[in-house]
C-alpha cells in the first residue's frame, strides 16, 4: 500500500543547480531521491514546494514523495540524513494524505535575503549573505517596500516567464529590517515569479544607497515593463525560509 511522506528540508544551495532535477547537473531533488532509494530500496520521485534557483538556500523547503515502505515516519528523517551529505538535511518528516501537494497546496512562501552592508567581510557567512561596501538606509528601503503588499502585477520584478503565464501574485508582507550587523529583506507571498526576490532586493538596495528615491521605486513597480528591475542580486544571499499550509504539518 502506497503512502505519502512530506519532508521539511534544509540545504545550502552552493554548488547545486537548484532544487529541481536537471540532466547532468547536481540538484537537491536528485540527492534526496538517492537517499530515499538507499533507505527504502525503492526509487521515488520527490516533488518540492518551490523550485529554488541555482545557489539559493532553504531552511524550510517542503517536499513529498510516495513510497510503499513501512518504515515508521519518526525514523524517516534520521534514516535519510544518514545517506545525505553535509549540505542537505531533513528536519522533519510527516505522514500526509495522498492528496497532499507541496506546491499547489502551499498558502504562502517566505523568502529572506541577507545583506552584510558596511561591515567587514565575514568568511563564515560568505555563502549565505551578500556583502555590500556601504551601509544602506533600511528605513528608506522599508518605505519603498510598503508599496508591494497586495495582489498586483509584478512583471517589473520578473525574469523570463513562459508565454501565457500570469505575472499576478499576492504579496502579504514586504520588510527591510536590521538584524545585528545584517540588513534583512523578507518577502511573503502566495507564490513568486522567476528571480522576483533577487530583482526586488536589487531595486530596494538602489533606494537604500540613495541612488533612487521611494517614488522611483514605486514608478518602477508600476511600470508594467517586464524585467524593468534589471539588477539581479546573487543567489547566495537568498534563502527559502518557510512554506505555509492550512493544516500542515500533521502531527
């Protein structure tokens, strides 16, 4: 009898070509599928909540797979971690209904971009935070970000999108705040467009560096020009923090 197991996964994206399996390139999905096969002796396909790009990290990615294995769910996380390398870890595992879809059932996704601005280099954080030489104005960045929440067309902040796909997304929260010596940009939305977070951060940094005004940012956001926010910040600063669902996790 087949069962579906959902995983909460953390990974350092450095060196991976993203979450989703790709030919002849290392991916997080492939690593997890290999670990599942080693643990259960059965090949399973893993489906993730978000197709994080190459180099993007996660602390709260959600993925699910089907398996006939009867291994108790409380042993699944430890079993998979035994076969996974140092850059991927399963934080939790849950039995879920066969109808559970980690991508379609997600109510919200939270992404965080970490900026080390105006501070000395940090070798320990070089893979997870993007360093800038000057300190930014976080208040101005927040004032600009205040125009983003709501349901709107985000094409100005989107990379290439297949023809016929919508640029409409619903953003619940857009924050720029200080956390110690870092400036954190955190966005929460029902879904995100390709490169949306990294392009948004690039445009907000222009405001924080006094190279653009809050009004300039608002005009950019409302321009209707696909990819108008053309500064795509590096993947290393971006982390998928959390994927939220109604009624999950099932404990």
